[in-house]
């Protein structure tokens, strides 16, 4: 249940307002925590599944380029200097992108692991879509800031 939906007799005062009021009284510096979570506001619909799918697409595309390179690889006897240079540059470029893709894949795997750890830590099901979780966080941050403005002395 959302804290901003639980209201008392006064319809504009919610449980979230009461929480913010207590934070102001006992730990006023804590009201600034939402400033550390701006990433969630920027991308509330970010998707770990979407990111993984994009990385997989890049892998397949790079595999296609590598296969095409094999097809156009010039025969050593018949190749012109320009063809040889092109093939060398293409090979170097493919190697560079393979390295970049490898790093990207590792970072993606790390992010999936961190996301999984977050789900475990907060008792959420492992199949919870990141868009849903990030949306909740973004919504809470927005509502928390509004409550801070309403309650601020």
C-alpha cells in the first residue's frame, strides 16, 4: 500500500506526511536522501531485460560483421593494396568492438547480479521487472519530495 494513499481525518495529510514530519523532527538530514536517487527519476522505465536484449542484438550483429569479413577477405595473391588495407582496418575494428562488447557484457552481467541482490534483499520475487521496481522508487521519491515541501517548517 502506498504511504501517500493512507490518510487521516485531514484529507491532505497522509502517512507519508507523518513520516516526513518525524524525519524532520529527529533526523532532518535524512530528508535529503532523495537527492542521492536522481537516477531513478531519470529512468523510471529502465529495463534490465531490455538492456540484456540490446546486448544480445549487438553480439549477433558483430557476429554477422565477422562472417561478412570472412567472405570478403582477399586472397593474398589477388588483393590490391587498398583491399588489403581495408581488410586489415576491418579486422582491427572488429577486434576493438569485440573488446568493447566484452566489457559491456560484463557490466550487463554485473548489473543483473546487483539487481537480483536488490530483489533478494527486499524480499521481492526474482522475476519482478526492473521497470516496475524503478517506477515504484521514482514515484516514492516524487511523493516524498512533495510531502517534504508540504511539511517543511
